[in-house]
């Protein structure tokens, strides 16, 4: 099995080092990741300038750092290495649950893998102290890869590890609440500015990724790229029949 590893925290993050170390037990690994942190860049691509990459020593593995986004890294990596089966993205230092998936660069790395014909798995964990306890997470990361890598029916999965996991579970994306918040402030010169930040959410949807992680479970959420609301599409066609529309299927 050929695995391409990326992240959005940058190639020097301890999270990607941990993931690569564990992933190499499952197949051939190559690492292509941003040269600096690109968190919250979502699925952005660099189309107004060329991309450059440099070889980086990566624990004895093939490693490349790219002056681009996670989506750029995966596109470049899959262009240069044929036959990539799965793109692994992470392990992100910070959770990617609920509506955070809309701006996650970590998930975008995995999504880009799916768009280029591979499968994708995004992995994230919260940071409570200076750094996550990677040793504690390692057996759970291994368990998740053992479960997901051979299952070819799951094309895109978002995985969140709590700080101290006690088991694995399947969960849905929590979309009921949004933790993004704009907080006004002022700089030392008295000029006003704004911080777009995240505020912890108290209420959680039962069975959701947030709910599972709060209970100490590794949340695994199968995702799809098709954002079409098929129910609404069918109803819209009924309410407003248009000559060019295909019949409802
Ligand atoms: Mn990140």
C-alpha cells in the first residue's frame, strides 16, 4: 500500500512525524507537506504563482516541503508519485470537529486525495498542554489505521482523537452549533482590530464527533464530497419545473 502523508501544521510539526512513524508499518510512505503552518486555509489552492518544493530529511523517509497549501501538497505529491492508495493528513494539533471541517486544511489534504482518485483520512487531536501526549495516542492511531486502511468502501474519513482515548466509535459531523466568534480589540496604538477565534461549545449533538470526543472516544466520521441536498433538489424541481432540468431520479 502506498501512502502519501501531509498536514496543515507544516512539515516540522511533531504531529506529522508521529503519523509518518506509525503509517510506515502499513506500507510505503512519502511525506509532502507545507513548509510553514497553513492551518485554517481550507481547500485553497495556489493558482497565481508556481509551486516549489525542497527535499527534507524526514526520519529516513522521502520528505518534501512545499511553499503551498495542503491541497497543493497532495496535488503535487500525487503528480510525482503514481499509485497512491491513501492520503493521510495530520495529525493536526487541534481538533477538527463540527463546522471546523469547513475551514480545516487538514481535512482538505484528505479531500484533495479523494479528488485525485485515492482515499483520504484526516486525523486531529486537541492540544491541552505544550504538546499532545503522542505515546498515549500511538496505539489508538495504529488501531484506526488497521481498521480504515483495508476498508476500500470508505473513501473519506475524518478522525478525532481525544487527549486520553478509551476506545473508538463512529460519529456524525456536529453541524448544529458553530464555534467561530469575532472578538473586537485594540492594538498598542489604540487602533481597533478583530480576532476571528473559537469559543468552546457547551451543548453537543448526541452521536456527533464533538459528543464522542468529549466522552473520551476516538470519533470516526465518514464524509462525502457531494454537497448537493438531494431532497431539496427533488422538491425544487417539483415546485419550479424548468425546461433544461433532468427529470428527478
Ligand atoms: Mn492545523
